[in-house]
């Protein structure tokens, strides 16, 4: 049996439809209340005729008011409220005139003067149309505030995405310049094969940095693969002076993290540990699961924070600050970022993130969808329906390249 999917929508999602619904319901409610009041007082059913005509009159006049108010609501407050007061008085007078005139036509023998009927209907008109006007402005001001909040949220989201884009694409130009200089040198020395290999690795690395969306996340396996491409390039420059070690727990290789998060840390290690030392340095990258969090450690055997590189002030300023800002944008207080260093003992960066996998996220989304589907079916048919979501196959994460748990070789 085909299941009709019902998707709830906000009441004010369609403003035009919401206006007509409220307009019809409001005046219908006023008609019902006046009818009940008259019947309760023992009036004959004939009194309903002027009540119905009065309601139709108020309904029509309020439609005219909505057109006028729509143009007034965007004016200055003094213009809006003074014009509203004048227009509301005219509208209430028109309502009272029609109401009194209809009453006289239906009751030609009445001794009540027209002015008396007019004043009595004027009070009723001011009450009804005044309440209608107050609701009109209140609802529209509420919707304007909601729209402004939505626009503010969209602007904040755009600003966040722009900031993430800026942070992600702030690659250190020194790396690119040094690589291109190395390629140029190899070409001049007619060492075409190493130059071609270096150029190919540079192309692969840049492709990896641009293939993902700015605000997307990649698996740890993909991030480590990018690090291997980057280190392959640097290995051709530093040769045996650059020694890398990877210790990645297979249980966390599918964990998600912001793309290109670790490359600046390795780049800093090369700049401040490998470059200034003739013997070079070791760079270690480890990752494992620690109390439900993905714990990543990047360390080097350089001179440390207060070593010989401390006096150098040629940093671009986008290294550690870049990483910490991206973590704050993506995880807030759920992420941990620590640095440890001592003279002659190298530099260590520790990052702890919530452990999440793409398969886990897809499974939770499928479970939520199945639950929603089941609730809808129970609401429609009054029984447990078999949900299409239960037939979905689980989404499997593509197999990633295996890790190399040894030094990269040129």
C-alpha cells in the first residue's frame, strides 16, 4: 500500500496562505461569538441577517486595510502610527454607517435614531477593526524580526564558511616557492626524472588540497595520504635529513576531521626542526582512540620552542593559530589543542577531537529517518507500518589506502 508522506511545514512558510487562513478564521470566530451571544439572549434567528452582513462588511474593510497597512509598515514610525489612527477611524466610521443602515432597512419601524445606531456600531467597529489592526501589525513585525534573524544566521554562516576558506587556503608560500625552485634547479641540471617526479607529486598534493569542499571533513586515512604526498616532496629536498614516522591505530583510520588540518603542523616541524639542523630531525605522527576522542600527536626532535629558532621572526602567522581557529569553528569547546616544548626536546602538538565516522553519521541519519517514517505511518494508519527506511542498505565507507608505518623513501 502506498504511503502518503506528510511533511509538516511552518504555518507562516507561505505568508499569503497564512493571511487568508487567519483572516477567515478570525472573522468566522467573531460571527460565531455574536451569534451565540444573540441566541443566548433570546433574540429571534432573524437577527443573524444583520450580523452576517456586518461580518462580511468587516471582512471586506479589513482586506482594504491590509493593502494600506502593507505600504505603511515600512515607513517611519510617526508616519505609520499617525496614518494608521486616521485610516482606522475612517474604516470604523464606514463600518458603523453600513451596520446602522442595514439595521434601519431591516427594522423600518424602529424609533432609534440613526445617529444612536451609528455611535453604537462605531464603538463595535473600533473594537473589531482595532483588534484586527493590532494583530496585523504584531504578526508582521514578528515575521520581520524572524526574517532578520534568519538573514543574520545566514550571514554568520557565510562569514564562517569564508573564514574557513581563508584559513584552509593559507598555505605557506615558502613551501610552494621552495618546491618550484627545486624543480627549476633539477631542470637546469638536466635531471629530468627527479624533476618530473617532484612536479607530479606537487600536482597530486595540490589536487588533494583543492578536491574537497572548504567546510568538508575527510577521513584520517585521506589526511595521512595527503601528508605522505607532502612529505614525498619535502623528502626530495631534504633527503635523509627528514625522517618521518607514522603510528596510526587502524581503529581510527575512518575518523573524520577537517581537511588539511595536519599539514601545517608537519610544515612547521620541517621549518623549525629539520631546516636549522645539519643532522635534520625526526617527525612523528600518531593517532589513536582515547576515551571516545580521536587523539592526534605531531612531534619533532628539533631544538624546541626556546631553541635556536626562537629568535627568528619570519613566521607567516598562519600555522598553529590557523589550526586552533579551525578547530574552534568546527567543534567549539569539544576540541582540545595543546602544545608542549622544552629546550632541546623538540616540539609537540596534541589535538583531541570527537570521534565520528561517516558510516556512523549515515547510520544515525538513517535511524532518525526510519523513526520519523514509523511515527508518520502510525499516525496515519493507527498501527506499526513497515518503513521503507528499514530496507535501506547501510552506507559503507570506501576502503582507504593502507597506512605505511615506516619512513617514507625517496
